[in-house]
C-alpha cells in the first residue's frame, strides 16, 4: 500500500508506460446489470446510450 501511495503521489494520473504499449478506448453502447434473487426473478437493468449522448435506464425484469 505504501508503494501504491508513493507512485500515485509521484505520477498522479499519468504513469510512465513502455513505448510498445498501444491502447484502445472502449465506449459502451449499453450496460446491463443483474442482481440475483433466491426466487430466480432477477432484477435486471439496462442503461443505453442515446444519440444525444444521454443514458436511458430500462428495467428488463422482473
């Protein structure tokens, strides 16, 4: 934990990376969350990104 704190204080959000590291930016269209219940009637929520950049929350079940 001390190492993590020291590195976080030194580099903040821009840690050094090896030159061969590339990267991808993942931009989700939707997220779905499930919360299990004993009755198997899972609580399901989906968040979808709309064309204007806002998110729509939809209840899928129960």
